[in-house]
C-alpha cells in the first residue's frame, strides 16, 4: 500500500471563473502551455500578446502557490522546479444575452460569452514522465515513399469524381 501512495502523482489546481472572454479565445493561450514546465509556461504566458494572457498567468501562479501551500500543510515534499502544467482547460460559462439596436426600430440579439479557466499542475517524476512539452518529430521520409503518398492521393481524388459522374448519369 505504501508504494501506491508514494507513486501517486499529486495534482494542484486553480480556477478562474466567469472570465469575460469566449472559451475559444482562452484556449488559444492554454493550448500553448499544456505539458510545459511551470517556469517555461510562465514565461510563455507573460510575453504573449493575447488579451487573456494576464488572467491565465494569474491562474497559473495560483496553482503553483496552491502546490507550495498544500505541500507545507501536509508535510509533502513538492519541488516547484519539477512542476509542469498537466491540464489547462477553458470551459463555457453562462452567456449574457444582450440586444443591439437595428434599423427601422428592430433589435438584434447577441450573446457575450464567459469562460471558466482551470489549470492543473503536477510534479514530474524523474523516471516516469519524459518531457511532455517536446513533441516527437516525424520520422525521416525515404525517397520512395512520396510516390506512394502521391498514388494514394490521386486514388482518393478519383473516387469522388466517379461518384459525381454516376449521380449525373442517374439524373439525366
């Protein structure tokens, strides 16, 4: 039992709810920091030009502070240098319905979206998890394989052409 408790990865999370932006715009920033080490993620968010970057930086710093606080309270040994961003999610919040004046006395309705931002950091174990921020590169392509790829593409293009031709014949 003690091994399973020791091997369990501790997660620390922080939330920012009812942020006045659409979740789609927040996800643009969150997707850049997923899997990064905390220090690198802070630098990335700090120098981002997106409007949501300061709010996301605040949530990320809060998650780091939660990790240090919980580790001190529970007597855990959490190294802040080994923390990485495990999940970064922007969920949809409530929408505010608004009305905009339109010509000839009409009114157009539109919605102002909100997002709930959740960032989770976890401690990276030395042997278990490798660098998640670095994506594996594609294997080197041999000279013979592009011909195969071209043959597959042309075959795929011919199939829809045949379908449309049969439809035209049936229509006549």
